[in-house]
C-alpha cells in the first residue's frame, strides 16, 4: 500500500528557509538555504526545519545572509549548545536574535552580498580555466611532447615498480585512541587530505616512494 500524498500545506514555496536540523557533521547543523525556484510540488527532508519569514518585517534573503556570516553559529554556541552542536530544535532556533534594520537597508545589504557572490563565481570560473590550462600544459611537459627551454635530449622511461616499494602491513585499531589518518578522497583527483578517526577501519596497504 502506497503512502498518501503529503498535504499541500507541507509543500515548499518560494521564499521559505530551510535549516539543517541534524547531521553527522556538527559544522553543518544550523546551515540555512533560501528556496527560490521550484520545478513542482516539493517537500523537505526530515533532517531540516522549514521556516517562513514574515514578509512585512524581514526579507528571507536577509535572514539567510545572517546565517552565512557565522554570527548565528556563535549565538547557538553562546546559548549553551557549545561548538559541537549535533541537533537543532525549533525552540533553540526561535531564540536566536537577528539584527533587523529597515527593509530598504536589508535590500541594500543583499545587493552588496550579490556583488561579492558574482565576483566569487567569476573567480571560480577563472581558477577553473587556470587549472585546465595547467593540466593540459603539464601533460605536454611530463609526456615529453613539449620540451623545457634548453633541454632537447630524449627522456628515458622506467617501470613504476622500479621506483616504488609497496609496503603491506596489518593495522590493529584501538577504538579508544584517536589516529592521524592520511587518505586520498574519492573525488579529490589525487588531493591528499588529513583526517582524525577513532573508529575501526581496515587498512590493507600503503605505498611509499623512495
């Protein structure tokens, strides 16, 4: 038997705010997004809190802007939640005090924020273009198709196994200890990240260059 369709009152509308209620990462709790364009009837996750701003007093974008500054996070910490907040209730959310200037001042603040958002997007596009250029150029250099100035001698080639030594060793994890774990993110394109963990994990092998 299929569950009945949700009530129309539960659908999101443009201007609604969604707050992260709970997350395994405490840094994400309290994050806020503003709902704008929706493709059709849309509900929200149970891990979020939906709020609707009084349009006579505040702009939804102004409230969202306040939460993006980190000031709301500081207010939550001062309110007794500490810095490692794992759950946000509607009661705690409602107690946060938000600076509320006149609506025209709110609009001016949002325009200013929009200027920086546009600059950020343009910077991201420029950085992405630089990364693509670097990748293409380094492929030419490393493959030997493009020679560095003053170097015309043909490069030799060697098997990777002659340069690397693979070291395999079992790791016995202690759940009561914190470890510094060096790993490579799945989507990091070779980017190495450092993480701490106390959970039981399995490590089959490590590769070291020498």
